[in-house]
């Protein structure tokens, strides 16, 4: 039996992974002859990561899914603790990236390497985090949680979903998503390669 929560988590992970891959492509290509467009879209991507995965997705996992799973499968506690530590440090990491990007934009090329290195490490960190959730936690949750657990999780995860992953579009975020989609290269956008 498939549960809405599992699909929502996977969909939201896919949206974040697409943004992270686009961030990697943009980082590798650099600003070229369009620095305003480059810095604008990278700022928008980092804001998206801070606004949706960090502030909306992770709290649902930490507050709702992880405690139920820890009770149902105590042997997963070390993995849950590591993922929770990732959640606790994630917001600081994305804020640091935002600062490093601003330093590169305002101070110049001497700050590029610091941003590029931090961005590569952040993308690797985040992709590993999502892979751990999908390969270790979600299969265990599917087997161990009760119908009552799933009913509560499905209701909670169904609210306030990431608009890039099938959630309701909020007009106040349309400008953000339009900026990312029109200016970012594939896979997240339709901007110039």
C-alpha cells in the first residue's frame, strides 16, 4: 500500500534535487557575460531552499515522521539522530551559502572559490541526506507505521506542500518561481544553457 506522505516526501525531494542540480550547473558555468542574471537566479535558488525545504519540509519530518518511526523501529535511532542533526544544521548551511554568494557578487572573483567549494559540499550533503531518508527511513516507515499513523501523517504532509512539487501555488511566490524557471538552465528551468 502506498501512502500519500511517502509520495509527497519523494516529490519534494525531487524538486529540491532539481534545484540543487541546477545550482551545480550554474556554479560550474559561472556568471559568464551575464553576472546580474547569474547572481539573481542563484540567490533565488538559495532563497527557495531556505524557504521551503528548510522551513516547511524538514519540520514535518522532524516533528511528525521521525518520532513515530523512532518508537516503531528503535534500531533506526542512530540514523534518525544523524538526519535530525542534518536538519538542525541545514538552515545555517544555506545561510552561509547566501553570505558567500553575496561576498562573491560584491567583492569579486577573489570570493568565487569559497562559494563554489561550499556549494559543492552543500549539494553533496543534501543529496546524501535525501538518499538516506529514501533508502533507510521511508521503507522502514512503510512497513512499521500503523494505519492511524499514516492517516495523521498524510493529513499533515498534504498541507503546506512545496509548490515546485505539486503543492498549491501561492501568488506571493509566483515571482520567485518564475525567476528560477525562466533564468535557470535545465533541469529546473528553461533559461539559456
